[in-house]
């Protein structure tokens, strides 16, 4: 006697909760610096974390969408917490409406550091490293490692009424941001290779500037922004260099960092040598403040008595050559924010991958707070704090070669790239 087959279980249909899923794949086109529990090191287990990505997206949401509240900081924060969550408290929105999950496809391999002649060295932060100017925080590390070849997928889920907010944050993060530490100096730069499982075609080199500008128009609000919030604007001060593109992202990145280094370290020529005194006023102003200098050859002569390179971000450590210090020049001193040690640079430098395996370097200036609260101080070797000025007020403040009359140091650097 045949047995009756059991009824098939009812089909369970996924509930339509009004949420959108955005899937993207990213490849890092520059080394990953830090991002782990130990400062300066990548996490050995979880190289990229969903909470970390959501934190980046939250920042870039403020930078793109924070201008829709008429400059009202409280309104912006309320909307931010509605989307991205808040600490559990009475009358607060609670958990984030945006969930981010990460699948690591390639955890990366140690990046091989090299000196300026191409020879292999162990530490990317070493003074001999071709990348030492960007990686200087690793200079004293004995086992400094940064990773290359990191690739991962993300799945971002969010309510449909947050779609414009999340897409703006994703675009800004992958265009101007990155993963890990020192992303504003190009480490951990992202390239989106796939979206919803389909390959994404990068713009051609000659179309990249137009593509960035179109993205700004599509995703950035008109403002005004609340006071103190760093943000993107339309039009944005940016430059692409080299304009014709490079063969790879590392070359484009090194081109940018090399230009920054030469701009910030420009020296006057002394006879047939280019290693004369700095064209910048800070060394002489430190000599004035401390009353120390190598006599008689290093008496302060620069007309400007300010620290304009503070606009590149803080802290900045000023160290004279050991031989000059032993003959009277000042000991090591630090320019920093009066109320804290750090103040993030508004200058973003990173490569952008273009069609055909080529790349260009992007240099852009974030709008927002140009100076730290409380101003700037110089901490000298005896730990005494001296209140100092950074801003160049008039053209007469900037007659020296790096600026050529331009009072905005960051904008002058963009001009220098062209």
C-alpha cells in the first residue's frame, strides 16, 4: 500500500521591508597603512571591518549631505543619528539604519619598500625609502609593514528614504577617501571594480576631471554647512597630476607626494648648490622665539614671522641638522594645535584609477575649519608653549618663492602641481 507523500512546505517569501541592498567590490590601489588594534599596523585577522567602513561613510555623509540644514548643526546631527545611529539614550534614535557587511577576498601581502634607486629595503618609513615622506610615522618602527593587493566586497543595506544619503557617502568615500590611516596622504586608496556583480568601467584619463566634477554636482548639497564641519563644495578646488596620467597608481601617488615634498622643502640656492636656507619662514621664526641660532651665519633674516605650513595639518616637527644644532641652532620643536596635538589636513592627495590601467593623482582641498580651536602653539624643546600665527593676511606676507604672492598655502600648492 503506497504511503501518502507529505505536503510540500509552504514557500517562504522574503519580507519586503523597504530596504535597499548596495553591493560593491573594492581593490586598494595603494598600500594599506594601519587600521588595526596596534597603531601603524593592519589588523592581522580582520583587515577591513564593517563598522570601520560605516564610520568612513558617516564622515563622508557629513561632507556631502551636511549642507541641507541651513547651517544648523543640531538639525544635521539629528538627521545623522537617524541614519547612522547614536549611543543608546533616552529620546535618541539608537542603532544605525545602515548595516555594512564585509567579505574579504584578498587579505593582501606585505608591500615591498624600496629606496630611491630601486633597491629593496625593509621599512617603508626609512629615510632611504622612496615613500618615506608619506610614511614617516613608521620611521622608528622596527617591523613596519603595510599591505598591498587588499580586495574586499561590501554589502550595504539601508531604508529606501536614505538612498540618496548612502549613495553620496559611498561615492565620496571611494573618490576622496580610503581604508586605514593616512588616507589623506594617499594610503589605502580605493578603486571600485564591481557594482551589483557587474564590472565598473573607470573613466578615461582625459575624462576623469569631468567625472569628478559631475559626481560633485550629483551628490554634494549647496550648503551652507554648519560651522566646523569639513565638507566638499561645488566647484571644488582640485587638480589632477600628471594631467596625461601614469602607467600605474603607485607612480601617480609618488608623483603627488614628490611634488608636496619639493613644495614644502623648497630652499634658496647657495652658489652652485640648491641646499641653501629654507624659503619658508618657520626656521627663522623658531630662531627668533628661542633666541638660538648658529652664529653668525644663521641669524634670522626672513621677513615673515609666521608658520604658514601649519595649513598642511598638525603636528609638524621642526628639526635642524644635527651639526647646526650642535653649533647653536634650536633643538627639535613641534607646531601643534593649542588645545590638542593633532589637526587634520584639509589637503587630500591620492591616485584615481583610470581606464586602460592608467592613473592620475588627485589633489583636493576640503572646505571647512581652516584653523584649530584655540589657534596654534610652538612647543620648544624645553616644553614651553608659544602662541604663534599661521595665516598669511596680505600679499605682503607672502613674497617668498613657494607662494609668489598667494596667501592661501594649499591653493598655492595646487597651482604648483600644474
